[in-house]
C-alpha cells in the first residue's frame, strides 16, 4: 500500500437503556433512463430550471401519460437483482396529496399491485452475513423541486417532475445505523452493477426514508416514526442516532411516541416533527385510469435475468479466489461496478494484484476524494499505468513516497511510470556493490556505535541503518540495505 487511511468511525455516545432499534428503510432510486416515466422530456441532472418540461409532466389538464418501456425493464431488473418476484401484471395508481412541487395534485405510483415483491439483500455485519428482507419494489414518478430562500420567495423547478423512480421498501430487519449504511452501500453496489441507476446520493438519485422504533428485546414492535429524505450516509447515521436517543428519552419519561413524519437537521443534529403520518385513506389511492396495466411477459423476464451481469457478492468471491484478496478488500472493490472493472483490468496486467488493490483503496481513493468528494465515478489513470506503478512499488523499485508522487502526476498526465521514476531520479538504489560500500562507510565513520553494538546494544542497528541510508542520499532499497548491514554487523562481532 502507499499508505491510505481507513474510514472514520463517528459514533456519538447514545445510551438506549433497555431498548433496541428496529429500522425499515424506504429507498428511492432514480432509474437510468434518458427520458421521463410518462413523457419524452429529458432527465439529465443540473439543467436550467423548467427547461425539461411538457404538458404531461407539468400536469396540464387533458395531457395523457404513456409508460416508458425502458423504465419498466430497469425496474424489473432491479427486482431480479434483489431476488424479488416480478409480477407479470402490475398497475399504476394515483396517490393524492397537495404540495406545490406536485402540479397534478397526485403522484402516479404503484400501490395496489406493485411490480415486485419479496426480495432479499445480504449485508455484512460485525456478527457475520445478515439477510435484509425486501418487502416490495414499485415504480413511481418523482416530484419537482422547491427552491427556498431567494429574493423572490420560493421558486419552483419542475424538471424533476415525472422522473422515473423505484421505491424499495425493506422489512423491519435493520438493527442500527451501521446495518442501515451497510444495506444502502450494498444496494448501491447491486443497482449500479445491474445498470439500473447511478445511485448518486449527492444528486438525489438515491435517497432514503428511515422508519425507526424502539422495543425491549423480544417484545412486539413499537410505534415508529419516519425520517424523510436523507441523502448521505452520514446523515442516515446521524439521524438514526438522534432519533433513537429522542425516542429512548421519551419512553423513559413515560411519554408516548407519535406516529409522525420527521425531518433531520444536519446543523443541530436533531430530528423535528413535520406532520402526523398521513393514513392510507387520506391519500385516496385509486387506479390510474389513463394508463393500462403493465404487462411483463415471461420471456421478457427471462431475457432480463440472462442480461444481468455478475453481481457484487459473486464478484467478491471471485476476487478472493482469483486474485487472493481478503474478504474485506474484495468487498470494498465490488461496491461500484466501474471500480470492480477497473481493478480487474489492472490486476490482470500487474504482477501483484494485492498491491494493486491496496494502492486503489488507499492512495487512489484519497486523491479521488480530494478531487471529486464522496461521489467518485472514475479514475483518470489508464489501468496499464497503474499496473506499472504497482509493479514499481511492489517490486521495491521505488519507495512509497515516490509511488505517491508518481500517482499524483499520473492523475494530471499520461506517461510511463518507470520513465518518470528514472528521469526524476526516484528509482531506488538496488546495486549490491554500492549498498555494501555505503554500509562499510557507515561502520567506519561511526566506530562508537559499532562498539556499542558489539557490547550488546543491538538498538544502534537502527541508527546505523539511518547513517547508511543517508550515505546513499536516501535512495537505497531499504530491505536490501538492512540485510547487508546486518551481515556486516554480524561479521564485526565474530
Ligand atoms: P407506510 O406505507 O406507512 O410507509 P409501510 O408498511 O410501507 O408503511 O412501511 C414502511 C417501512 O416501515 C417499511 O420499511 C417497514 O419495514 C418499516 N416498519 C414497519 N413497522 C415498523 C416498526 N414498528 N419499526 C420500524 N420500522 C417499521
Ligand atoms: Mg411509505
Ligand atoms: Zn414532460
């Protein structure tokens, strides 16, 4: 490794007393389509407000929706990747509520007959693998975006109206923030791998609602609250701790937990009540009369199943057996499909796949994070270049700080790492004669240390190593130098 640092562990002190957490997640994922769910407007992120709209997605009277067949295929693919049942017939329904970002006054969703039911996702926990049940997966359209706080008051951007989403609902199987984040990471790994979504939390293409209750172990489920729209792993983790602490405190005081919808404020680190939970009746669901049922023929489902690439769990196994990676490292590398592809290509070109993995997860990721933030989506270095660099480091031709320097330069421009190391004089000295010479000069120039060594003070070896290294201008390959020094010292004592 070039010396990367591991992820931070932020765990506020929360004492839940006799209670344990019960969590179910509802995750919204944007499907990777060019056009919206019921019209042909573009879905690209970051466009000028209200430039990707038409009568259908603006909800003008008389406009008729038409289902995007590709969105249906992607949703079914998500179901297959999560081992769910895909229903041959599903339907769209209207979910009514009033909010300014919803021009029709209802959202088209799937309530009575969702596309998929009954899947599973396996996550890794401290106590080993754990199955999180998937209750259902249904398709729905996104709402627009309200932009608050401008001079003109609140403004409305309808570009996101009608963007295709799936909602993935879990069983209440998740026992805490680590498991919630492990679930979301695995979900992202599976869905990006299957090509269903790019799952960018910072662009809102993956966001999640946390349902949380407390109970004494073994007791029936308690009353839950729902925290809406969390869009980073960190806010999921913090929101869960904050809400669990709030509920524990209320229960201690004998206050009831209300079935509310709450929001998390990252500034104060607390959750706040937004509204009481709407009941199903209030949404007044009814079948969408403008859309026919969604039919998926068995052959289509079969073709979709066959088109699924190797999924992260299977790929993790393969990386362990083929490249000798540890389970942890293999799992890290299969979290994103582009990363797994990149690793595989590079590892095949390099002598030491473990070194490639370590460089990728250490220094490459440190550089990517510094440039792109948390949401990284590609490495600007050709695999053969990284393979060459890995060989230089694992073969002891350059030291780790030179490795870092070469890598940083490779992020800026393309070159052959060995050439670069040579022209910047970064190659380590591995010539035995030169190293022996440095060792004997170090011994000659420091007779007192040698005498101390002879007198049994073996700790001076480290100091002599420093002297010999300095005589090579810091260029000696350390393992070789150490070996030669030890040999020379042993000769001195015999
Ligand atoms: P709603 O339609 O009101 O959102 P759902 O039945 O769809 O309710 O459940 C939403 C989520 O809440 C699911 O992920 C489910 O696992 C979770 N959930 C249900 N009961 C509890 C509970 N007592 N504590 C925590 N989570 C729960
Ligand atoms: Mg819900
Ligand atoms: Zn439109």
